[in-house]
């Protein structure tokens, strides 16, 4: 069974992004539809796939990582935060393959890539 998964690594502290809220949207017909919302576990991963079966289809998606709330608990940051929500918009062109979207993040930077 193919699926979409994610994980977050907090490169500021060198630990998994435990407790970060993540929302997943499907983008179609010029509108966004929320299809999943979850909180990352102690390993910075979701306990279940973000999308699978009929919700894992070809098209455009958006992941929103609420890192501002997470880093406010970890360090003293001034408002407004440099990064509050990290939004990653991506496409799934083959829903017969697994897609994994990792996020490496600090209060001031982030990077991502397509994993498998």
C-alpha cells in the first residue's frame, strides 16, 4: 500500500520535532481541502500516514508545519517570529509510489526533500 508520510528534525536542538502540529491539504479546482491534521510523536514522526488509499491521489498538496508554537517552548524568540508556519506545496505524480516529506528546521531556517 502506498502512502504519504513526514517527519521533522529540529536542527536547533538536534532532536526530533516532537509535538509539532501538521496539517495536510489537497489542492484542486482552486480550493484547498484539509484531509488530515496530526501531532508528531516523540520521534518527530506521525503515528499514521498523512494520506493513503483514496486520499492519496495524483495532484497538488500542501503541508503546513506549525513550528512557531514549537520553538516558542524551546527558546526565547521575539515577536513577530521569523518562521511561524512552514508551508510546503508539492505534487504527487505517481500514487503507486511512497512519498515522504522530511523537514529539517530551526527558528530561522528550513529545508526539505522528497524521500521514499
